[in-house]
C-alpha cells in the first residue's frame, strides 16, 4: 500500500472505532517486572499482603504507566508479521496529548484497548495518526486509562 492509499483509507476512518484488542491479564509477575524496570517499588503494587490489608483496592494494583505501556502490544503495533497497515515499515510512538487514569487495575484483572481514529496528518515520509484510546478493565464500568495518543507511520 502506498502512502497516498494509506492516507485515503485512514481519512475514511476518522471518528470510527478502528481496533479492539484481545484481553491481557495483569499478573503480579508483570507488575513486579515493571517495578524492577522503573524502580517504582511502591507497596501498593509489589507487596500483596500489605496491599490486601491497607489499600482501598483490597490487594495490589498495576502501575498506571504499566497499563499505558501495554498500548503498543494491545494495539498490535509490535508484531512485524502483521503491520498496522500494509507497507508500513516502522511505527513510532510520537506522544500523548491527553492522559488520565480514572480507575485502578487490580492484579489478576484483564485489560484491553479500544481505539478510535481522531486525526490523520502528513509528516515527512509518512503519516501521523491521533487515536483516542480507552484501556478497559474487564467487568468494570470505568476504564483504567484514557488517552489521546500520537503515532507516526513511515512507509
């Protein structure tokens, strides 16, 4: 697919839901690995006994940024065999315009991404897309994360 074909296809999708991912479980091991990677060992995340006794959630919760960091996986941006669009050679996370964490993700819960295309813009060698993303928690009314994310697609 050429850059112009991709732009035309994407422009037709502005305002529409373009992706809903599979559910992914947030395990204590994933939370612990994220804590090790970031240095954020706050007890509410990594001490299940204390979190069960002291936190308002009844147990440990995922870091908000852990939940956000799952976006590339949940969006399907990291599988080289299945590009987000045919002809895309690389995808760059370009930034975040808006970000909120309205609900905590309890360890053991499952999350998924629901993405709506908000905008498509030209950038040298590619396209910048803006997506409104809700990272939903299974069986919860409020999402874990809502964000307006920018990605650049290069052809």
